[in-house]
C-alpha cells in the first residue's frame, strides 16, 4: 500500500513537470496560456461547476455586478469564466478583455519592481530609506496612534525606516482609515497630490504611528516603495513598470491611466446600499472616471493600476514559476523565494488575520490551521479595495484570480468562497 502511495505521488509530480515543460515551450513562441481539461491537471470539471454556481448567487442577489474568475494549474488554464454585467444599468455583459480597478493588487507589482533593482545591487533591504529619501531624516514618532488627531509626545525613531520596513508594512506609517486618520486627511488634502515627490514630501511631515519594525500596520508604505523605484531608477513608476514588467510579460492592458478609446472596456464600480447591501452605481467608468481624466502624473504604488484578468495572470504565473514566464526572466528564483518568505516573524497582522505573515509585498500563509484556509503554507496572496483577489500556491502549483468591482465589500464572503471552491475541486494533491 505504501508502494502504491509513493508511486502515485511520483506520477503526479511527473505530470506536473511535463505540464510545466509544455507551458514553457508554448510560451517561448507567444504569451497565450495553454488550456487543459481540469482532469488532466488533477482537478474535477464537475466540482468546478460549484464555482460558477456560487458566483452566480452573489450576482442574482444583486450583491455584486460582473465577476471574472480564473484558475490555473501547472501553467494551464483549467477554468476561466465571466459572469454578470460590467454595466448593470444597461445590462451590458462582462467580457474577458474588460478592465478592472485592481487597487491594492498594485502593491505586489510595485514591490517586485523594486526587487528587480535590488537584484542589480542598487540597495540592500536593511538600508535606511534616508539614503534615497532624505525627506525622512527629521521624521518623528507619535506616542498616540489613534484616530483623535492628537499626536501626544513626539520622539525620534529608535532606528531609521528601512527598505524592508516599507515592503512589509512595518515602517510606522498608517493610512487614512486607521491610526491617526485626521493627520493623514489633513496632510493629503484638500489639495490633490500631483506626483509621488509631493506625496513623499507631505508624508514625511506626519509623525509615524509607531516605532519602525515593532508593529505591522497596513499602510501607505507601498506608495513610498513606488517613489523609491523612481528615485533609484531615474524613471517615473509608470515608465519603469512598462519597460521592466508590462512589456516583457506582455501585459498590454495594465496601466495607471487609460486612454479615452478604452473607456468602453473599463468596468463600472458599485457600492452596497445601506438598507439591504444591494449594489448601487458609484463610478460608471465614463470619461470622468479618475482612471481616464486623472492628472497622469501621480503613479501610486499602493493602488493605482487597472488591469485585466489575463494580464494579471501573466504577472502571477511569472512569480509562481520562480521569476520566469516562458523564456522571459524577470527575477531569479532565489529572489522570488525571498519575496515569499514571512518577514514579520510573529507580529500580529490585523488585516489578513491569524496564521498569516507578510513577505515583500505579499501576504503569506504560515499556519493553515490558524488561518482556516485551504491554501498551502507558503502560498502568497493579496487583494484590492474593489473586492479583487489573487493568490499563488507553489506547493499545489495553482493560482487563482477573482475580479469584481464592489467597494466596500466586508459584508461579502465571495473571495473566501472562491478559494474554498477552487481547492475542493482538486482530485490529485501534491501535498
């Protein structure tokens, strides 16, 4: 019996390697992902029907508009479906090339961009950010980290913020919705920030919410990461991402701002009503949307990108394949491994919750039991404010993407449902 178990495990591993080899050969000549029957990749077609059925429940209940879901295993698309409408009011169906606001799913991309410069020897992770951003040389730390606006006694930082602190959200920054919200609102408005340099100038004048490295606080830190890319490379973030990631990975529909010719592809954005949580229109995705009419000078590493499911798939598959997509190498596999390590030790992470740690731009699973997640330990994930989500699972060789446009979405379980229903469809596990 043990022999049989070992033999079956070996067969599954061989199948996975064959699939990966085919994927890499295929992509040597293009960037279209091969498709495969779920059964050929160790998954069940019948069980995957549960994904679309559950998604349709959310749509039928008017809790979300259109939804795009993608599941890839061993480099092959085994499930790709669009459901619902991109414009509910006109009953306009969602299409596979439609464009979504991916919000904080920008963060892994900006973080990877910075790590390409790390590979070039431009900085070390423990370098103080003042080496590149002298604006922070005089930053102070508040003794009061609440929303009152009262900073209390201001003290110098015990140590300078490091690049790693930025990438792991342990720098001391807060956000406009948690921590000293009043200070952030006053610093960031009412005048619109026009570029990252001005953003950093304003941010450097706000006292830190805590001593660097002592807490995990989801924050505006990745905006600083984006500006670091600009300072170190000498190019704005938009240009750098285009040259170093989007063009090599063939991601033609990923941008900070869209041209007017793409207005028709930008999905509408909705919010839940106070009465019954049914969706109401907030941003129709017209010419007036800030992704069309914005300043086109501010490129936010924290959450400024729009993209398609097929574009983001290419980025995530590159990370899942150890920094390479086909013959295009973006990072060394050793760097990818470092990115996906837990860098926050046992610091509590209030947003992803127990059992989770944080890598360099990604949340990571460190304890499946505590996290109550089907994802393997070592999986990396992040989502966005419009109810988007993507993850990669190196152990099971699987990645998932869910895109919709609802904000806020804390009343919805659609992201967790998608993960559970993806993993219940696995019939051959690599664990």
